[in-house]
């Protein structure tokens, strides 16, 4: 494999959708001190989680799956070989080595997320082939895990995650991810069936659109309430509006949905993901700029 193909399988343009999770947890934990905590150390931790951990886990998933059809962020993924496995594992190990010297709470979280992330697609465990196990894995260890990482960067003490504010922050992120995750599978249901993967979208069919809308509504309401408590009424309205708007667009997609239009469904999913990410990043950047 070429170096370009190795990095393509990291799908960093796709991983950007996970950045808001870290920043949401960071903003809730840091509060008025958020801007002051942004330092070279902050950017190093963000790089480790975004590139080495998320990217490495995604590349490893590509290696295990041997995908030939479209996957999130790649309509036509390059063929994979053992070099991708070594590259992906090396990136994650490098990330663990770095984070060990930065923060022990983050190191422990990274180890847990790494183990579960590998179990998600490893042939011996293959959690992604079980509909409810895959949904729970992504919801808890990606939605909550990414948010917990941001929280622990600002408050490096595991006990603080037991606070009501932290718990609700983790839950709000988890709801949004729970809603969006099955939508990333609807365009590849035929491929999953061929591989014997009973994904959540295969298991539930078009009902995943209803689940997505409900989760977006609940997640948006909870994010709005947290924003009201921490930042004020206007940020609350903006924070709630984003997931609500995405939920409305999901309803439009559901109305237009045709299982045979694989390319169209793929484009819908990608555009919704990027739109949701842009809106969330815009909100978080706005709060940092105004000093929360």
C-alpha cells in the first residue's frame, strides 16, 4: 500500500465529525476557564485522540472488514493489506505512549476505548455484527468516551464524571451519536448482508430513521438545557436548534428514501454528518470566543 492509501484509510475528513464530542465535554467541564486552558498541550491531546486514536481505530476497522464497497468517508476505498494493520496499530500505540505522559486519567480512558474499539471489528469478537451490541458500543464508548476525554482534559479526576452535569453532558452526546450511527449503515445494508453482518440498520430496517429523529430531539433538548445552565438563553436556543434541524432533515430523507439508491443515500448521510459537525463546531467556537 502507498503512504497515501494508508492515510486515506484513517479517513480524517470523516473523523472530524467526532471532534465536537471532545470539545463539548471540554467546554462543559472548563466553563469560564475554557479559553485559558487552550494551550499546546490541548492541541497535542486533540491530535492524539482525533488522528492517532480515532484514525487508527477506523483504519483497523477497514483492515478487518476488507471493505470493497463504500464506507463512511470513502465511496471507493483502496484495497488493504497487512501494512495497514501495522500502521493502524502503530498509530494507536504511539498515541498511548504520548498520552501516558500527558494525563493518567486520559491514558486509562484511552486504553478502555482502544480495547472496545478493537473488539468492535476484530473477527474474534465482531461486536459490529450484533445489532444491539454495536449500537451500545458506539453510543457509550464513542459518544460518551469522546465527551469524557474532553471533560477529563479540563478536570483530570475520574470522580468528577459522577457529577450530574458530567453525566447529562455524556448522555446528550450519546443520544446524538445513537441517532446518527444507524444512518451511517443504511446505504451499505446489501454489503453487510453479503458479509454476514447484522448491523443495526439491517436489523431494524427503515425504523432507524424514526430512532434517529427521536434521539436527535432528546439530545437537542438536553444540550439546550445544559447550555441554558452554563451559557445563557441565547446559546441554549442555538445548541438545541442544531440537533432539531438535523432531525427535521432526517425526516425529509426518510420520506425520500429508496434502499436501491445507494449513492443517493450515501450522499445524504455524508451531508447530514458534515452539516451537523459544522453547526456544532460553530457553536463551540462561538462559546470559546465569547469566553463562555
